């Protein structure tokens, strides 16, 4: 039985585990290592420390299915809709621009992480470990030895890397020496946007009276997007309070990407106060830095001769 390690428990990693299980059944042992404390990656869902039912998606906000993706990924969308993981986005979104008017937007009532968790469940028997930060990937005979920050090295027949390209290039071991110069140059040409996000969590009974569920901001140097997240996902309830999500613009994120969350949180809150002066005081706040927010550019389509699968970025739905 082949032993396969998938590094990363975001959308790509979870879907990879699911498809491997469906295709190979019990002929493969699947292991997933995730450096964070939970699954999701940029599709993780945050919860209020005071009320776990009060949630906010600080990364991906909705799923956009273009006619092209609706066709080639029809089975994926049908599966997620059948399990009530996806629902059509029906809330008012001010300032949203669609490149294709025939596109359909979906939200996740239980949070974006519900997509990732669904695929991990479907990879029945996969061993998922959190807090496993990979540092080295080295060739050992016909297989691979993988080291992490803590713990002993382990052996695998196949390693699938689903982290952003810059993190792949930072790995120690044999990956660098096995890449051709042309392959490395193509990988180094890949770039990502960066941004900060805030999640504001409120007590049950608090009202946020605005005519929209989400709004794109075009005239602020810091903030690009604001969402009343529970309203966007049609989750209004008297058992938990509302949650507000704020995304900075990409230029602002790139300008301040090396600054700490403690430095940036008050700056973003100050700009939010200017845009929404009537916003109530939240019970809890979470600040998130997305250094690798979205793939933005590559000059080349990358092919590898290395006998190590390299996977980076969403492989199924288009994420906005």
C-alpha cells in the first residue's frame, strides 16, 4: 500500500485527499499535515471566543461559478449543493462587479471551512494532523523523507504540496536541487496579493442597520470590502450576535505586509469608524494577515520533471 502525504488542509489539500480516496479506495494510505490549528487555509472560519455560534469568514467570502467552471466542475457543485454546504447568494452586495453576468455566486451557511471539512470527511480514513509544519522534503531511495519542526522524520511514497509557491521554494531538502533552472524561474515568477482582514463579533441582540449585506469600497485608501457576514450567509438569529468582516485593499496589504497584527488592527478600525461611525462596539475582534491571499500572476504554465507532485492553488471552485 502506497503512503501519500498531503501537505496543507485547505481546499486543494482536502479535495486531493477526497479524490485519492474515491479513486484508489483502500489501496492508499492518506496522511494530511497542516501547520495551523485547524483546517481551511484561506477558507477557514473564525468563531467568537464568547459564542462559538457567532462565526465569520475572514478569507474567501463567496464562491463564483462562471459558466465555464459550472460545466467542467458540475459534479463538484452538485455535490456541495446536495449536502446544503452551498446556497445561492441572495443578499444585497453593493459594488460587486461580475466579469460574466451568467456567473452564479454561492455562500456557505456554515462557513467556508464547511467545504474543506466535507472533503476531509469524504476522504474516509485519512489521518489528519494539525500543528505539523513541514521544513524538509528529501529523496530517500524511491520515496521521500519529510521533516517537520517538531517530531521525527517520516517516510512517504508520494508527497503532494498544496501551500503557496513561495513556501514550497522555502522548503529545505532536495526539492531545490531537483528543480531545473527553467522550472524554478517559472515558480519564482508566480505572485500573490496580500491583505489584512478583521472579524468583529457582537453579542446576541445587537442590531447593525445597513441596507446591504456586503459592500465594496472604492474611495478608501485602506478598506476595500465590508460584510455583515451573518446577513450575507442568511444566518440572522437571536441565539448569537452579528459578525462583521473587513478586508483591506491589496495595495494597502502589500504596503504593510511586514507589520504586525497589533500594529495594523487599530489602523483598520480607525478607517472603519470613518466609513461606519454608527457601528456598535464589538465584543471580540480578530485580525488576520493573508500574506498569500490570491494568486495574481505567472508568466508561464509550469510543468515539472521532478517525480514529486507539486500542487498550489484551488483546483475546483473559483474562490473570490
